[in-house]
């Protein structure tokens, strides 16, 4: 009987450990998805800023050429 209880206890611990691992894995995936979305938004912001910079540089070049 002790052997069955010991085996049963090990099985429960193993199931609990597996459950904990699955929960942590699910949480990690959610965090990664959130961080990927944040990165995507930063990339969009950077692209918009680079386009604005290129436009301003072109305007500056055009104005400088007018005064040469």
C-alpha cells in the first residue's frame, strides 16, 4: 500500500510539474506576442520618422539650392 501511495504521489507531483510548465509556457508565449506587437509598433514609428526625415532633408536641400 505504501508503494501505491508513493507512486500515486509521484504521479501527482509529475502532473503538477507538467501543469506548471504548461502554464509558464503559455504565459511566456503571451509575453512574447505582446513584445512582438510592441516591436512592430516601434518599427512603424521608426519608419514614419525616417520618411519624415527624408522629406525634411529633401526640402532643406531644395531650399539650400535656391540660395546658392
